[in-house]
């Protein structure tokens, strides 16, 4: 069985691919079957399903501590 990363609201997610604005860091706003994330540069919000997000994550920064 696969191990899923522990992600909580307020964490920053560094993604493998950048957003069209150039940033690849997103803040977690909501967790569930779908994740609601916000780009840290242009502040656009995205809602994506859990499986897609988990494949795209490069690194998790807990509690938004850069």
C-alpha cells in the first residue's frame, strides 16, 4: 500500500512544474477529496483532486516556514 504525505492547511507545497506565472510554490487552503491551493506569487486559486496533487509535489514546507 502506498504511503501518502501528511499535508495540512497552511503548508506550502513546492511543485515539480511551475505555474504559468513562474512560481512553483503553492499554499494549501483546503484539504479533502479535492485540494484548494493558492499560488504564492499571483494569488490565483486552484482546485485539484488529491491524486493529481500528490503526484505533482516535489517538497512539503510545513506551516509555511520558508
